[in-house]
């Protein structure tokens, strides 16, 4: 190997980096700490997230990817360059510059794609390839994306749920919705405020989602403690909530995910629908780990539904796998390029 080729999942919540021959070496929050006055970047990744809530008001934490789009591509460029250079510092450049494959949101504009591409080149890449995240997730989940038979991947990340039907190395049909992990957390925060008059943070909401969240009736319904600040007294307060209550709080987000999947199926050519009925729907991303979501989707679509192996890492694994297969990389890369909006 002449250089450390790099695969990157540029996610709304986390950025993962895989180095060829070494596996995943970075898994850090997609957060940048910036001085509000000077606009100088102070920290990136895990260090930036640790600063949140513990720093002067002059320091702000920015998530440059929001709702599945690059909301601040200047900051995204800096974050991408930081992670690529971190790999160089840890493992050396090798002989020659590396190739870099980046998984990007399918809603990225041509300007955003160019910014990501140029940032990778500026950080020392000899070549940069962009793969849309649902395609990368499908490859990472082991779906036969190069076959004529259709495959469907539902990638539920932090900002968006992206649904794609794939055949012959291209995305045949796709839809996305801003109903994913972040929206689930917000739904729980809204529930706590409206029903229990409690103010809770994103981290508490996420923990409750993982502990007591579900999308389908459970065999073992239970309870969990919800802790926050009482909006009436300003003092700490704890209430007991049931898994049924949390499921109800999440229902609007879950139903939007179901609607997006069904809408994609309804526009898919009949021949490919037959393939999907046979092979099923693969779910990836952190949101796919919500208990019972696979059963909910299976009930609503009447298709087999399963969660891919290690769903949190499907996108970065797909990017890394594409690096190993030149033909696949060229095909899925050209599929991205061919989906440009009309001028």
C-alpha cells in the first residue's frame, strides 16, 4: 500500500473515518467550537463537544451539518480537513498522497459537493470521491448494489432519514425526510415540557430514547425515570414515565419515516418492487436501533425488514469497501455526478 487511503462518513451527529488496512480510527461528534468574536476555530470533534455548556458565552458550538444538509460549508471544510490531517499525523502520509472517499447527504447541492471535494484535496488527498450516504450505507450493509435486482436501504441518521432503491450501481428512486434521530430527541423534549412541565436537554432525551423508546408494542413494557428542571419552581424534578408514553411521544416522527418509505415504494418500478418483496428492506444508521422500528415498518409495508450489521458504521464501511473495488467506486461515483439538478 503506497498511501493511507481514507473513507469518511460526514454525518450530522458524528464523523467516522476509516483508514485502509487499519479500519475505523476516528469516531467523533460533528461539532466545531468557534470564538463568537474572532470567528476562530478553537476545537473540533470530541474536544469541541466537551466544551459545550462549560465555556464562556463568547464560545459557541456549531454543528455544520443540519437536517441532512451542509448548513455551513466553510466550517464543514475546516472540520473535514482537521480529520484528514489527524489521520496523516497519526499514521504518516505513506508514499504518495491518499485517495479519499466521502459519504455526503443526498441533498447536498453542487456547490456543497465541490466544497467537500476541494477540502479533501486541500487536506492532501490525491483524489477525492463523493458517494451519497444511502448508497454508501447499502454497500456497507452488504447489499448487492451492482446487481440488476433491486435493493432498498433506509438510512436513519441524526438529521434525516434517507430511503433509496438501488440497482446496477445507481439510485433508481429515493426520498428523504427530516424525521430521524434528532427529531426523536426533540419529540421527547417537547413531551417532557408539555406533559410534565420539565425542561430536559438533548443528551437526556437521547438517553431516554435508547432506554425506553420504541416504535411498536413491546413484549416487556416498562418504566423509566425522567429527570429535568421543573419549569414552575426551577428546581430539579424526577417523574416516572412508561415505555408506552415515550412510544406515543415518538409516534409522529416514526409515522413520517413510515410515510417516506411507503412513498418511495409507491414510485418504484414494479419489477424492482418484486425484488424488494423477496429480499426485504435493510435499515441502517443510529435511528434504526429504535426498538420495534423494524417490526413497525414490516407491518406497514408488508415487506421483510431487518437491521443491518453494525448499523452505526454502515456508511463509513460502505465508503471503505468502495475504495477496495475500483469498478464499484467508479460506478457509484458517476451515479452521484449524473444526478445533478437541471441548470
